[in-house]
């Protein structure tokens, strides 16, 4: 019998993929926002690493 991954891990993966899809969609629709999205992504990653999310 295979062990199922923890539901918390699945939630993190789905949330991350949803966020990536949303950012990608916004970047395609509004190319002028790419620099702002890059800064926002860098700030989010810094917080995620700091808080170990």
C-alpha cells in the first residue's frame, strides 16, 4: 500500500501553481507590469524563505 503525501504538502503545491498561473496570465495581458511582478515575486520569495513557509 502506498503512502499518500500529506494534505498540507498538496495544498502548498496547488497554491504555488495557482499563483504562478495567475502571475503568468497577468504578465501576458499586461506586459508593462513585468518589472513590478518581478519585484513582487522577489519580495514574496524573501518572505517565504524568512518565514520558512
